[in-house]
C-alpha cells in the first residue's frame, strides 16, 4: 500500500464515520474529531509525498548538473559557492530521508489499524 492509497483509505474511513447514522455525532450533527483527524492526516500525507517528490527532483537536477557547475566554479574561483551548493544537496537529502521515515511510520500505523 503506497502513501496515496493510505490517504484514500483515511478519507474513506472518515466519510464512513460521518455517514453512520448509528453514531451519536451524526445524530446530533456534531463534529467527529476522529474523522477530522483522519482527513487532516490524509492531507498531510499527500503534502509530504508531494514534498518528497519535489526534493527528489531537485536533488536529481543538482546531481545531474554537478560536474558542469563544479568545472565552472573551479575555473571562476567560486569554490565557496560550490561548497554551499554541495551542503544544500546534503541538507535536501537529509530532509528527504526524514520525510520518507515519517511516511513509513504513517504507513505502518495505518496497516496496524486495519
């Protein structure tokens, strides 16, 4: 099950909770906090997936262009700028790693609630 499938399942569960006429919150037309949290988690999971994809694309672009920019930086004396770009790549990789870990934990939690 991937992150989008888990987000879909969360939204379906929230919808089912809101439509169950036997539920007190439905009978009283009250908010269902758990359904709200399921929808919020689904939204956050989708946002995290999109951010992971953007980070992956940025890292790929920077790595693909690394040798070209490295030569330019060396020839023009911009070694410090190049080192800064290298540090940014490493920071992006770490951010991506953390987001993947977060998504893995969410996926595991969703599988355990079934």
